[in-house]
C-alpha cells in the first residue's frame, strides 16, 4: 500500500467513523476535534481492518503518542512495511 | 426528619403515549394506548408468547455532538434527551450546572441491551479478530450507570452521581434519593430519572415467568389491564423521564416556575422472596412514606398505583392501598396506557401525576372495564375525573422485593 493510498484511507476513516472532514495533516486532533483516547482505540481497530492484520499490544501502546494525521499515516506506513504489505 | 423543602422545577418524558406535555395529556384525556405489536428482532421475538410492547414509535430529533454520541447506546439517547429538555426548561445558569451543587440520580434496568447483544454476538463468533473488535466504547454504552454519566459528560455536571439499577424502582429511587440529597443539604439540586430502551430480552424474561400478557396479541391496545378481571399479565415498554429537584429557597430566589413539591419518600425491602409481591412489605412502604411526609392517610387524594396488570401483583397492591389509605383516594394504574416502561416507570408516572395535578384532572385506568372483585375495595378511577388533585402518592415495586412510595404536593 502506497503512502498516498494510506492517506486516502485515513481521511475516509476519519470522515466515516469520526465525522472529521479534511483535517489538516498537522492539526492537533485532541485540541482541534476533541479526538480522545477512546477514539484512538477505535482508530486502531480501523487500522487493523485496513491492513488486515492484528497489531501487538506494544504496537498499540506506541500509537498512544500520536497527535496528528501525519503521525497516523507514518504509523500505518511503518506497520505495513514491517509486515511487508 | 425535618430538612429543606424540595420542589420540582422542570420535567420531561419520552413515553409510548407521547413526548411533549401536550401530547401526553391529550393521550390521557382521549384514552389512547401506546401498546403496539412486538417488533421482529431476528433473535427472540419469534419465541416470545407475548407479542405486545409499549412502543415509542415517533421520531425524536436528537442534536448531540459526535464527542457525546460515541459513548451513548439507545438508552443514553433517551436519558440525555429528557435531561437536555429539563435543563433547558429549568433555565439554570451554566455556572450552577457545573458548580458541584447539582447532582445526577439516573438509572436504567441494565444499561443498553442493544449494545450488550452486539458484544455477545462477538463473544460467540469464535473469531479472534472479531473478539478484539469489541469496541472500547461498548462498555461505556452498556454499563448500568451509562445514563447517569452520559448526562454528566454532556452537561459538565460535577456533583454527586447516584445510579440505581433496581429494575422497576430504578427511577422512583432516583427521585427519592435525589429528594433526600437536596432535603438534607448534600446538593442544592438533583437531576433525577430513568430510562429504558426497546428490548426483547426483558420481555423474554417475564414471558418465561408466565408474567406477560398474551391474550391480547391481536388487540395490543386492550392490554395491560390493571385491576381488571380479564388482566393476564404485564406488557413491557420503553421510555424515559427526568425531573429537576431544587431546594425551595433557591428556586424562589431565581424566579423558577415551580411545578410541585416533593414532600415524602419511602423505600424498603420485603426481606424475603425476590419475585412474589408482599402485602406486609408494600403496606409498610406506604406507611413510611406517609410518616416521612407528615401526612395522615386521608390527606392523600390520588394514588398512582404500580399496577402492572399481573394476577397476584394487582391484588396485593389493592390490599395494601386499602390497608393504608382505605377507599378514600382515587387510584389509577397508568401502565394501562403504555405498559411497564421498566427503569423509567417511576419517573414517567411521577411526571404524568404532575401534569394531572397542574391541569386538574385524574385519568382513568385504561382497560379497567370490570374490576376484579379481589381488587374492588379501593376507589378506582373508571372514567376521567375533572377535579383538583392536591397530594399524590406514586408507588412502585421491583423484583428483588424493593418497594418505593413518593409523595408530591401541588404547589400553590
């Protein structure tokens, strides 16, 4: 999956699941959209569905530091690469 | 025990016979039933003998933000909607709402069964990936205090939280314990009530206990039939009700509209069987309520009976009413209109009693055509009475042997 494809999918997920339309890549998701830890857990489930893989507990914990869309795309890209998807 | 005066300064309900005060009063005046055929749920409905349900079948326009909606199951939608209407009606300042002096007493029978059903589906799917798909929010949507804390979150309420989950006495306890909080100075106001969503699990439970109505499946509006000789059991329903209780001096100072006054509350337990109604236990609740309100029995002019329409429950309740109040007060079983709305029935019946108190009429028990002779010793309300109501008792009883009696007074 290319970075462009991932970006497109993440935007789709944000619109569909969180009603957040076209967020800026560097917007602080919590401050700008009230995106909280519960949303983050839901997002991880969506990422697992997107990549058709199961994230480990450690990988999920790593994601808790993420603050914006750019970091989410980086994260998804690295998870995909790690598994050679 | 003396304490501060507690008044009701706002109320709102979602019921099978209407949402607004106008709709509900009109339904009562024209004897309209909210009992409808049981909906197909592709799980239990085809196995349930009772094919009727007290149904909220009109659209409700919710206007909740995503950040609030994400932790709400259907029951929390009901609860937050009536809470929102109550807070708007009361006109409390945002400063007071978030001051810690306003608390919430709100509950439901068992959180959100719709969400719980989805969780169980996932459990039994046998798939590991499905298992991990149990959402982080599913617990927040389905836990037993989901109504209370979704209300605190939505409005930023920081006071005490009480969340009774005592089935049929859930919301009468909410109002009663809220009353005691304000009366004794722990809080200056309490937002109290209960809600339950459309749920066939509850119907199945009562159906298995042979307690549900089955003889009127082809005529849903003819059941339940509180105190009637042809009654054949209860009808489960859905709904929500909320009241705002406020310390009297504060309400007066801020110029609030006072709808009524709570003057007494009682709650006890039968101390034995968890299902069978108990004459001694119920009678004692009613007596404690009168003592708490410092009233003589003949000062009560209306009793909102729990009256679910079961064979034994109605007889024992009639005996208790007669033992404590005699044949003086008019008695109405409001469940005749909408079935048993479970965790919300105490609040809904309190709100309907308030409406009747304000409008000066007493609604008859719907479907009471021929009183069972074993229930006939009390003063039933067979037809609509246009008369003032000054003091009313609202009584509710739950599985587990929990009984409540709430006494309210017209504010003049």
